[in-house]
C-alpha cells in the first residue's frame, strides 16, 4: 500500500484509468444524454486519458514529480475530447498544481482534489448540477479537511464519487427522463477508482457502470429537438489571459456548453453553437487557433443543405487580381493587403462554389482561416480541399490546370503539383526599418523576396525586380507570370518582359494588371 503518490504511481494510475475507460467506453456512451445526446462521452474520456498516459510514456524513467505532473496535465489538455474530456483535463491540471510541489501524501491528495473541483467549475461558463461538476464537488467536500493517510483519502474520494454519481439522476431532469446517471460523472468515478486501486494495490479488473433504467432514446431523452445547437467546436488556442476572457464572453453569447481550460498561453476551447464559423473566427481575432475540430451534433435537428457541382474558391488582394481569378472561373474572396478575410466570408464562398470545392488561400496568413472554413463546410456535407498556395501566382498556376471533369482527388493532386512547381517572388519598397535574412532595410530600400525568403536589398526597383527574376528562372523554366501592383511605376512589368525576351527568349511571359497593394510586382515562374 502506497504512502506517497510518487511519479511511478502516477504513471500506473494514468495507464490503468485509460485502459479501464477503454473497457467501459460503450457503457458510458450509452448513458450520454446531456448536454447533447451524441453518445460519445465514454470514447472522449478514454481518448483524453490515453493522451495523458502517452505523455507520461514519453518522459525519462527517472523524471521527477514536477515533470511528471506537468506532463500528465499537459497530455490531458492537448488530447481532451468533448465537454467531459475538457473538464477532466482541467481537473487534472488542478490536481497537478498542488501535487507537483508536494510530497504526495494523503493531505496533499485532498488539497489537490479540492483544487481540481475549483478549477473545473471555474472553466465552465454555465455550471449545471447533476453533472461531472457535482461529482467533483462532492469528492472535494469529502476530502477537504482530511488528515488521513494516502490510501484512506484515495478510498474516500472514490467512494464519494460513486455515491455522488448515483445522485446525479435526481439532480438533472434529462437524466431522470432517461433513467441514467451522468456519463461524465461515470467516467470520473472510474478515474478516481483507478487511483484508489493503484494506491491500495487492489485492482480487480471489474468495471461497474450503472446501467440505464430503461432503453434511452437520445433525441427524446435530451429534449433538444430542433432548438439545440448544431455543432460542437473545439480547438487549441495560443493566447493570453485577457484575450481568453474576451473570447469566453463572445462564445458564451454564441452558444452553450462552453468550457475553456488551460493556462500559460495554451488553452483548449469547447463550445456548442449553431454558427461554427463565428466560433472559430472569434478565436482568430484574439489568438492563434489550431487543431480545429467541428462535429455535427446528431439529434440537434439542424442540417445545412449542400451546394451542387465542382468549384474553386480563390482569395485575392486587389480588384484587378480578383478579376483575373474570376475570369478563370473561381469564386473570389477579397482580402485587404496584410490581413486575412473573415472566416464567414470564406465559408460563404465555399458554399456558393459547389459540393466539391478546392480553396486557394494564396497567402500564408490566410491558410488557417481557409482550413477552418473548410472544416465547417465538411461537416455540412461538402467535399473541400485546401491547397497550400502561398502566393497569387501559385493560385493562378493551380487554376490553370483545374478540370471539373476529373475525379476530385485527381484534380486536387494536379492543381497541387502545378502550384508546387511554381516559384514565387516579389519586390517591396520598405517604409520602415525591418531586419530580414538579407540584412536591415531602411525606408526607401527595395527588398527582393524569393519563395518567401528575403533574397536581396537594393536601391532601384527595376534593377531589384530583374535580379529577383534572374535568381528564380532556371534551365527548366517555361512560363513567367508577372502581376503589376496598384502603386507600381509605369513600365516595371514591361522591363521584366523585355529582359526575359532578350536573355531567355524560350520562356513565355504573361503580364497581368494585378492591382494588389503593398507589392509593386508579384512574380511566378513555372
């Protein structure tokens, strides 16, 4: 019987909890009627704890308490799935905050469980009794003033979790109508019983999940009908405390089941909404969302009609460049130089384009917005591919080989290859001091960029543009595309065309009035 919850014990606990949840997954899924009857709470909790266990597996065998608890909490945060998984990850964070600096004795575990309940409840925008939060609160009350040894506290926590779980049916109407206990609370009970089994060395292999009192019909039991939110949106977010506070307020107005957990600049966000695009766009304004996941909530009664046919969406900066893409058959999304378009605008364009859509971001900063919009559109039944185009010239190359009569996957491959075989460059007149890989630019200097990297700093716009072209073309180059910007001096694109006609007459040159702001000349070489 353990006297302290040391790092090896934490590892054993994490693995046992994950394995036991895996065995109980289907039984817990069958209990899932709140907040939405999507039947995945057991699966989500299993995956959350499995992520925590795998994070510990990656540590050295002699890792200390702080490293162990931090990895445990971080693994759960990064792998958290669903409403209950996110709450459990925050509970583990609270436990870790106490125990990574403590000996791990009984009183320490008690304080850690109190902190776990506090953090978990604070993470939920609108706490509801009869849920995993109620079970956590009951456990915290039971162990709050304990002076017992580790085994006694662990047993008390597990026993109170089991008792509190049984009470959830009478605390929440939807559970009473379904004749079930709370699914998230059931998963938490298994986690705490696994802890007690490790501490007391008493694991029997038996998993006891209260069965539903009668067969649950999720749509009826939940009572959500067509008024329930249509989508579950989850993402990791890099942002500060103030930005997260603003995001919490905005998402709370958009939907329900809002849970935001984490800290130290990394957060896991979960919310149920009808407008998934708005929930993601809110994050893009306040931080950097990634690992975005949008899930259609079965039983919500909301289905978005899919569009028809094959299409392409292209993002363009400047009206003339937009016209070039439109003439080539794309649905165009306009953006201002130096900024990304709103997610809702990209999503609307995807819906307009067809049921099979290729998206051309044509800018590194726009790719995440395009990917998020595509994720939402896929949940609506559309087939969407986002090409990694970093420049407008790559988008034009991809669009040139687009064939709506090909299989969608083959078309995406062909367009991706065309974009990948297109080198891209531009020239920019500095309006401030900027440190680049080519050196420090001063206002008025001309910066030449090749494939996203600063290649040279010059003083003359035409001379710098010609040097960029010289560095980009090779013996295999066949086509050069130049897009003249809105502020380009007269004759800039013509000077490039004349240079190539003299030095490389075998290369075809295509010139467009791109009208883009910020960059006097965009250059593509195929």
